[in-house]
């Protein structure tokens, strides 16, 4: 007994299957993770190194080049991208997307650890950071107080951090902009000189006593004891009691030559919330959790914590990503309900009972699709939901065809059971082939390479699993329901709505088809002219990668020239705060000075701590696609008036991370030559219409104080070069000499330095003494001279070559592709010396990679679909007839993009791939039925006319349901998925109308074997 027979003749089995589908869907709905954007493994790692006091060229020679040589030999390395600013260097490694990211991270970490002995011993920082979407904060709060001490705010932030990490689903909580508590040892230079003690002796004494080395273990009988030795410091008083030297019977302790006590570290990162002093705490979510559940747990912790705060500290809940997720899911849910209503309206010609049967396919198919999506490890996010919305217009296709054929068989006099079985069997082959074509159209999208492919993967997966589920429903539950619910006797011509629709078809379509068959060459020529005309619109429509995210948040990057102080950056941030505060609809402003805001969006990674860096993270009440961009443009105009700083208003964007929409890599060897070429390129880009925020990282050199050691004098006086470097470091920034471990187990650093308030003045160099091998100390001025020197503001390297990247944003309303073309055309005026290149990067590079993979996916989809057609029909002629519908869909797809002002983006191109499967699926029904009629002995022309009229209604209904399902997304969706919806809608309109004429004409002309 076949599946169809069993479903109709054994209803108890079908009812159990029905209940199983419902329970699987409900279970998946309760368990599937919900989040705003999809998460996926990111094969990018960053090695961060800091060598205090080193110049960029020294960092390049001593750190970056050795790292490049070693790490560049790892397997599947795709890119090496290094940046050196001052004494901090980062080396970003990108690997092929198919690696095991955790295993590769361990491999990178092992290689870096193995290199430590080859790198300068004075490195203050050397660590490997893994890029992951889980680093994104799902909430960010502020502890605000104008009066509380740094220590109080730090303690409160640490307490909140610890409590949030107990919430199920929270991966990590972190506090930001807190002044770290430390033990400060401020040396008394006069007293040290008087006693003949060098600063190095004090440092060495503290370091020696701070060492905490396990002593091992001993055993006696059946007992084992751990041996503890000195242990680490437990208080500042213990540090002060450390013996530095002996003078006769007396000893000199640290407290005799220094002031020792608790202190806050010098501020490198300052934060404000809505203009008031604050510290921030954010929380990151574990993968696999529903953001709403995590948010509820975190909010409960915040409620209890807020009740315990002192009166001068307030808790501000400024950012909550679950609100974005809820709003987006709610909007898409509304679109979904509207789509269901529109689908129901399109089914009225089938009659109320038949429509009810078809509508059952929607919840059942979605339930199975949702269960499969969860089982495959995907979340419910904006892309997977769009996949379900696309599937909504497709999943009833099989059921429509089955029910319509069963109803037609009933009208011809068969019983309910006979009609259900015979009507379903008749179109089984066509439905299987059509579904296979649709699945094959989306299948390559699931295998797209690159980060763009991983980003959109949940969309095609949602479509494929739901369409497959709909086919299962169409062959099991739908025939059974049809045998129960469809009326036993019905007028041969159907219900009133159906009779009206059939009358329109008979009066309009039939004569038009007859005319087209009478003039086949004219019909094909007009169709070809339409295709050629719309292809000419492609350059006008333009290309892009991913659009703005349209979230109710944006950021303002504050960037000052190299060498600017934290105070100067703070002034620029305050100016920006005032400008933002005057805007309506602003809910919260997180201001960051000396650092970017903690990560709150998956493709925006914060900059390292830098006194020239600031960022405002602005939360709006809501995002309006009409008014918000205008507000941001007026804000840009106002901020452009601030002198001496770049204040850049930026929206968050969809897709994988891209540094800038337009970027040009200038590569060569000589830093001065690269700087000169970069200046020319910067001027050309700035003069190009449509650009804004042009960035040249080497426009201005940095000016430093250079300590030039006279190695001859130093050698005569017994002073080692390393001692000079260490003394300068200790005199200015200080050197860590160990840690103090408090009663609660927290470790606080011990910093040894010369006394100064805030940043030291140049005169502090005069107070630095260096230990000599003779046992005394000599002043710095005796072995070195101090003068000003110029060095590059930044050194960049790409693929182990020196590089300068000049980048730019594009103005609102401008197409990135067209502006990039203008920039590239202007580059012809730049004369490059031998060995120097300018390579386009930015969105153009990412687009080439993404669309390159998409081109392969389209090729696989097209040839795979053709293979299915050849297997189904057995002839190339029938395959060609069915495939002829593809260019007809392009007419409406490109036309819809042109009329709606959308570009040919990555998701729009995905819409074209989906369109191929959808339109071929409907055409298969027509050609297959024509072949059946011819096998039954109907003459060629009569078979074509009859098949065209009989299959016109189900084909138009399936197209209308797809259009109805996508219309709300097209009209109300964001720039991410609205272009995809418009492509499918426009393509279905043109292919449904034109293919009803072109396909029969080609069938008659080619006359394939039936």
C-alpha cells in the first residue's frame, strides 16, 4: 500500500501523524533560541602586543614581522592584517571558513606561546583574542554617580558583574571604564640618592617578595601535605615592610624610600551616561539560549541590585537587545499574519472547504520546518523568519495543486476516497519534480562559501525544510482531509467564485493564447526584447552587498590626531553629547573617552584603548526609515563644524564585518613614499561626489620624545641599555612589581614609579636615575639626550607587505557601487613608482568574494535543476521549454528593484536564485499535464490549449499565494530582506503572465516527445 493510500484509507494513522507534527512544532517553538541576528563561527583571531615606549617601526621589526613569519605558515591562513599604533600592535589572522574555530584558536595560541622567547622580554601584553558573535553584549547598564569615589564604583561594578554571571544563559559579564584599584609605590628620589640605592633595587626587592611559587608536597604515612612558602602580599603595609638593603645593623625598607598605599590607576578610559560620570557593565549571552529568558533573569538580578545601591549611585538600563529582537519578531509576526490572510483570499476560488483543507498545510508545514530548523542547530532570527515568510507563499503550492486536482476529480463523478487517491496520484510525479527543483534552487545557497554565506544560511535552510515538510503534508494529511471535508456533490463548473474566475480565463486567456500560437515568432521576439530592455537597467539599478541594519541605535566615532591628549578627546565628546542631546527621540547616550563602546553589534569590534579615541553609543526610542536617516544627516552637518577632530555618525550594517564601504590599499616598501601616495589618494577620494568621512591614517606623523642613549658613556659608567629602558618606564608610567591578594581572593597590581599627578611632564625625565654596576646610580642626562622625533602615526601591513589603507563612507542615498566606480576612475591620475600598487578593498572586495560564491551557487542550481528536468521529462526539448521561464522572471525582478529604488544586493541576488526554482516549479505542472494529454491521444495544439486553460488557475493561485506571503515583507520589511521579496514578487508577476504564452508557443514549436 502506497503512502497516499495509507493516509486516506487508514485515518487513525494519519491522525497520529497529524498530532505528531503539531507536538513537534510546539516543542520546537518553546525550545528554539531567539536572537536578532544569526550566529556563526568566525575564523578570525587577533594577536595583540604592547611594548611600552616602543616606536611603531620598532614594533614592526621586533614583534609583527616575527609573528607574520611564524603564523603565516599555519594551514588555511587566508589573510594577515597588521596595524601598529604607537607601542601597541595588532595582527589579525583570517582563516578559511570551513575550519574548526576552537581547534585553530588553540593552534594559534600554541604558536604565539612558543614565540615568547623570541620576542622582547619587556612586552607588557601578548595575547590571542578570538572573534566570536558571542562577544556581543545583549544588555548594557550604567552605574551613574557624580560624587561616589572610584573605589566605590569599581566595587559596585564588580559585584554586579559577579551576580550577572550567575544568571542562566549569560556567558560573561564585564565592567568597563572603572579605575583599577592598585597598590602604588611612589619612590622618593632624594632619599634613594642619599642612601645610594637605585630604583632597580626597590623594584627587585618587591618583585622577589611578591613571587608566589608552590613549594610542592610531602607525605608521611597515609597523609599528604602541600608545602607553602612565603606566599604573595596581602596588604600595602606588607609591601612597605619589604627589605631593600642593609646599612650596618639597620635595614632599609620600602616604606623608608617610598610612599606606599592604595590608589586608583591613572584614567585611560572614562565613561559617562547621558552626560554624567559612570561606569558600564555589559553581559554576553551563551549560544543556544532564548534572549527573552536570559533578559528576564538578568532583570531580576538588576532589580535586587538596584535596591541595595547607596543613595548617590543610580542604575541606568540603557541598552537591551531583547527589545530589538522582540520588536523585529513582532513586526515579522504581524507580516506573517497579514500574509496568511492574503493567502486565504487567494484560495477563495477553490471554495471554503477546499480553502480550509489547504490552510491546514500552513501550520503543519511550519511546525515541521521549525522542528527541523532547531534540530539542525539554527536559531529563530530575522533571516530564518524571512525564510519562513518566503516558504509561506510556497508551502501551500503542493497542497493547492493536490486539492484542486482532487476537487476536479470529484466534479467528474468520483467518490471522495477515490478522488483523494486518484487526484493525488495523478500529479505525484509533477509535485515531486517541482519540489525537487525548488529545493535544488535553495540548496546551493546553504553551501555558499565565505562569511556572507554563513550569515544568510539560516534563510535557505528554513525554506528547504519547510517546503519538504509541505510536500509530506500534501501527500498524507491533505488527501485524507480532502476525502473527509470536500463536498460529495459539486456542480461540474465549481462554486460561484470559481465559475467567475474560469469565465474570465475563458474570455481573456484562451483568445490571447490562441493569438500567440498563431504568431509564435512575434511572441518570442517581443519577450526577448523585454528581457534585453530590462537587462539594460542593471547598471542603473546598481550593486551593493548588505544594507543598513535599521536598528534603533547608532554610534558616533570620535577620532583626534595622533598625540592628542585624553582631555582633548573628552572636549570633543562633550561637544558631541550636547549635539545629540538636542535631538528628539534619543533615549540614552553612552559616552566613551579613550576607548570605543563595549561590543553591542556582531560585526563592530571596539578599538583598543587610545587617548585619541572616543565613541558615543546612542539608543533611540525607535527607528523610522523615513525620519531617522534625515536626523542623522542633520547631526552630521552639525558635528562637521567641530575643529581638529573627526566626528563620524555611523549606522550599524548587516552582513559580515567590513572596515569601510570604500577602501583602497596602497602597498609598497618605503614609509615616506606610501605617505605621499596616500595623501594624493585621500585628496582624490575626498573630491569624488558621494564620499564622506575620508580617512588617511598617515596624514600626520606622530611626534615623540626620543631618549637617545650614548652607549659609550653608558658603558664607561657601568650602565646597561636595558636598565635605561626600565628606569625610564618606571619613572614615567611605572612598572608592575607583583600583586597584592586581598581577603576575597582578588589580585591587585603593585605599581612602582616616580611621583607625579596625572600624566608626567617632560621634566620628569630629569628625576630619573639609572643603577650602575658599581653599585651607585647615575642621572639619565649623563648617559642619554632627550629630543623630539617624528615617526609614522600608524604602520599597516597586509599580507606581510607595508600598506596604507585610505577609506571612506558614502553619503546617504548614494549607491556604494557607483561611488566606488567614480573613485576607481579617479585613481588613473595617481602616478605609482615601481613596486607600489593600489588594490581596492572594502565592500568591493567583499562583494567580489560573496558574489563569486553566489555565481557558483547559481551555476549549481541551474544545472542541477536542468538535470532534474531531464530526469523527469526524458528529453532536452521539454527541459528547454521549462527552463525558458527563467529570463521571463528576470523582467519583473529587475523591474521591481528599479521601481522601488533598491539595488541588486546580496539578498536580492538570493531572491533571483529562489525565483528560478519557484517559476520552474509552476511551469513543470503545465508541461507535465500537456504531456499527459498527448499520451491520452489529444492532438498537439488542442492539448496545449486545454493544458493552458486547466492549469492556469492552480498556477496563478500558487503565484498569488507566494506574492501574498511576501507582500507585507516587501512593503514593511527592512532593507535587508525587502529587495529579496520585491525580486520574487516582480519575477512571479512577469513569469506567470508571460510564461502562460511563451511556454505553450515553445511547446508547439519544439513539439517534444510526450
